[in-house]
């Protein structure tokens, strides 16, 4: 595949844009420290301001026509938020019972894998659920008790990694898990994605990017960067981002083995998302200065119809 052709993607305001997600033609970027958000219906070419339903949103996902969000403030009330009109308005979403009353162990993560929405807690508890409709919940025990977990699905298996362990967990049903050693003993795994028949995973503390076809055997490639935050796949291309001020960078690969630096600008990034033939990067002011300069890379430029 050709290298990503990075272009400007200016957010409505500077700030700590923590994450960007994609669903049904729309990218939504948000901050975990405020209710500020933005959306784009044209692959990041332009952005409109948006207000999240609450401050402190830590996870946002799209499944089957609905956006779902959870906040660090869900506490013991187990309340989240859902939107059926592209994130423009929100209603209360009742979350499942966490199985504990400690307010420090709130629902902290959402993942969409194999048409399921998974919800996991912050560190300390392994109670977890998945749902296919946002209402009926299937309980299971997560293999890790960590506040930062990554999850992906492919080749008929689910893979989960964590910042707190040097193993990856594997499941064929998304409920029962077994763990397998990764090629390094470091434990700060941050990003996991699937593409071209393989899982690709990055680590914050090392220069290693690892890959696996089955989640059992992992192979490492050394890349001249550390502080990896996330990896994404689309249009035959992997994109990985490193966030630290003195070591920031965006790398791409068409095979998960050879990685090439392709920084689109001087901003530092925390998140990358792929959808509708485009990668979107959003700036994180804490690392990269007070900037609204994001980036986008489109692999085709066909028309998009607005979501709403």
C-alpha cells in the first residue's frame, strides 16, 4: 500500500484531545478532562463543536447505530450515556452491576469486538460484561485487573492485553481466557489492533512492536521510538503513534514488520482512529503544546453523506 498522505485536520480548539473514535461515517474526538468534543463527517477535513453528556468521559464506542459513553464519575450509580443521533444528544444508559461498592473501581473501558460491546472496570476487579444491544448483559471474568486494557478480535479469536502484565490473554468465545507469554517481560502494553491476518501490539516502555497470528506466539520488531500509545489498521495499512514530547512520532507499516516514520506535523498525539478510508489523529496539548493541529490521511476521496 502507499504511504499515508497526511493532511491538516484542525480541531475547533486547542486542548487535551484524549481520543478519537469512528462510527457510521462520523469521527468523534473528545477530552477526558472536560465535556468538550467535536465531530467530523468528512474524514477530518472539517470539524464541528460538540458537547459530551458529562465531564470525564473515559470511553466511547459505536455499535449498531448507537454511540455509548462512560465517565470516571459513573461511581456506584452505574450510569453511562447513549446517543442514537450521532452523539448530538444523549440519554442515560444503565450499566450492569459492578459487583463491588468501591467508588475507585468504576467502569472504565469499552471495546467493540465481533459485534459485541465489552465493558471492563478500572484496576482491582475482574468483573466484566458484554452486550450486543446495550441492554442485555452477559457476565464473565476478565483475565486482568488493570485500568488500561487493550482488546481486539480477528482470526476467530479475541485477544486482550494490559499495562500490568507481560502476557496476552486469548479466547475463542470472548468469555473464557487463557494467557500466553509475550516475547518481552515488559508490561506496559498500550495498543492492540488486527489486520492482514495478524494482531499488532505496541508498548509504552520499549522500542518493540509485536505481532501474532493467533495470540499464542508473538514476534517482535524493534523500532527507533518509545512511548507508544496506540495502533490502528485500515486500507491495508498499520499506523502506530508515540506520544512523548521528546520522542513523538507517527509510524506506518504495510506488513506489521517494517515501520516507517511519517510524522504529519509537530503535534503530539494520544489517539488514532480509522474509518471510511481515513486515519484521524488528534492533538494532545499536554505533550505537544497548546495546539488544535490534528492530522488526517485519506485513501480515497469519495463523497460522504452527513449522518444527521
